């Protein structure tokens, strides 16, 4: 991503002293504040038509314009959203708005601006050596400092503390600025300082934070320290944290320029694009992921976000479809390795093998806990399969297939069965293989692809209660049950649930 002022120009060497820097063509650029620098480089990107945040999908018309406005306004901002909404990734991507290299006084702990040094050591150094003062450079990545807020963070961690050892070695008085050991915030001087999960930060630490960012001063063990830091402060927070673990103190919230709300993908296509980008799919040649499998995996997350049995306040992270897709591919890969197959095609049954990767990412409501995590997830998978089936097979007549099963036909497909063996079983079902042409498949396609399509059709019929499926018999005719029998099957003993409630909560 191009910067507004590349450093250095072609054929030039980097200035190594203050005098050389002062006489260079980018002396004025090097003297910009961090927010002016980000604004200038952002303006250059907007004029060039370049993508502001490559790899961030679904925020082009919502979150990104708001971040652009905040940067153009030279504001500190906070990203507010549920887990798995790319908040940390966006904050780290802000380094693309920084210059490629930035000069500072060599050896300075807080990377002082050579033209306007803050710390006493650098002021004295520039005063003594003048234009001969040595200059060093830091990259974009070195100018980004991130801290995860936890209740045990102290003022010393963020701002700094008096270092008695440094005072003893230098023969300095403890009241001297030269005895201070700088914390994370001063060390982020002339860079971006990000704090994740801001509400988890203790109230008194938040007070020290807004004091240093607004007035530039703070007291460390009774010793007043004034640091007019040049830093862009950005934060992230989860709305659940405001009540569950802590809150942002009002004075700090008032000093944050923009509160930008993130969100989950708004369309299946956006979700698929994110999952395809983030999931580890490139494991070598031979892996083919059907489009309907991508849709089903993504719909599991979309269905979970709408399900009343899933806690809405906690949210359903985008990591759910990402990890699910990886596990689905792994199960298909395992099957191919066992059967020595070169083509790897995930099937719907592989999603059930990914159950452990789904249950761990859902927080359930009371009703969901009553039913159990496995049951809730299986219902979500069935919902996703049904919706995808309706898209691809909605107008297809399946009576011939149903008739075959009603006459006593059954098919059991183990998730480790080879594609050729599975195809031989499925080919015996009247009318089945002809119907998979709705997916764009041909009978001349390879076995793994055909088996995957045929199994998807059968799973869709199960989801619509046209067929039944169980672990022992596999696919079969839909069992007829009376309403009384169905009700009895769904009953749950409350006392047994109550005894196991604590252990289940501990597991989740």
C-alpha cells in the first residue's frame, strides 16, 4: 500500500544525523504528528482509489467509511462489537496509514521526534551535539503497540514507574525524570496505541489513561510527570462487557472521538468470502469444496445468530464457520487418506464430525441448556441443510426416491467409506443420481463429487422429514409417530438436568 511520502527516494540513502535529516527533502514530513501523518497518507490512498483495508470483507459501506471519517478528523476512536467481528484485525491494519520509515533520536526509549524531543535525555543530547545527533529509524510495524486490558493492569504497566536501580547507577535523585522507567503508552510515542477489551481495565487506570492523553500529565508515586505524547489511541470493546465485567468511565468515554459499531456479515456471500479467506483450505492438490458445502457451513452461523436457544448478547463469532470448515476438510482428508483417494471432497456428514468445533463457540440460553449443546447444534445443521436444499432442489420431485425407501430400502454411509463404495450404494436408489444434475453435476464426474452431491440431496430430504436417518440404519423411510410419542421423546427430566447443570456450565 503506497504511502503519501515514501522514504527514501530512489537512489538516496537515509539521513543518519539530525543535520542531514534537517536538510533532506522530507524534513517537513518527518516532523508531522502521528495523526497528521495518518490523515495525509489516507488522503493519498483515497485519491488513488486504493483499498483502505485489504482483507476486511463486508465493512465497505458501513464500518470503513466511519473509520475514514475518524482518521480524517484526527480523532481517537473505539470499535464496539461482539466477538469475532475483526475488531483487532482492523486496528492492526491501521499501520498501513503510517510512513514506511520514521526517524527518531537513536537510543531513545520513547522514540523521540528529533525536532521536538520530549524526554530530558534527548533534549540534553540534541542541545550538546546539535546537528551531529545520531538518527535511527522505525518501521510501520514497530510503531504499533497493543495491550489486552485485564483487571491486573497497573499504572506502571501503562505509564511507567520510578526505577531505583536506574537512579542508583546514574547517581540521580528519585525525583529526577531520568529515573523513570517508561510504560507501554510512552513507548508507543509517535505511533498507534491499541487497547483491546477496554471495559476490563480498572477504573483508576482508565483515569490515568485519559489524563495523559488529554492533559499530557500524570503522577507516578507522587512525582508529577508531564509527557506531551504524540500518539493515536484506538480501542476495542464488547457491548457485553459493559455489564458483565466492567464499564468505560465517563470522562474517558467523553474523550474518545468516535464510537464505531462493527457487525457480523450481512449476507451469506460475505460470510463465505470471509471464511474462504481465513480458513486453512490450501492443503495441497485434490481438494474440491462444493459451493453448497460453503453455503451450509455459513448458514450454521447465520441460523445460530437467529436461534432463540443461543445467547444473543454473547454473539456467534465468525470463527465458528472458519473452524468448522477446517474440521470438515480435515474429516474429508482423513477419509481420503484411509481409502488412498487423490480427490478430497467434503460431504454433509463431515459437518457432524465437526460438532466439537461448533459447540465450544456457542453460549446457550436456558432453553438451549435444557436440550443440550449437541442437540442444538444438530438442529442448526439441519436448518442450514434445509435452506440450502431449498435453494438447489426446491422444485425437484423426489417421490421416486421416497418410494424406494418406503418399500424397505436403506442406505448406510459411514464417514470413512470410500467414494467408490458409497457411489455403488447410492446408485441403487431409484431416481437419485439423476436428481443431482440440479447441482450442475454429471454422471461422468468423479466418484467423490457425485457422492457428495447425492448425500446432500438425501440429507436435505431428511431435514424436510421426507426420510429418516439414524446412526444404526443410516438413511431410511420416515418413521410415522403419533403426537403423543413425539412429545414423550422430547420430554426432559428436570431433576436430572438440575443435578448436571453445574458440570455443564463448567464444561462450557
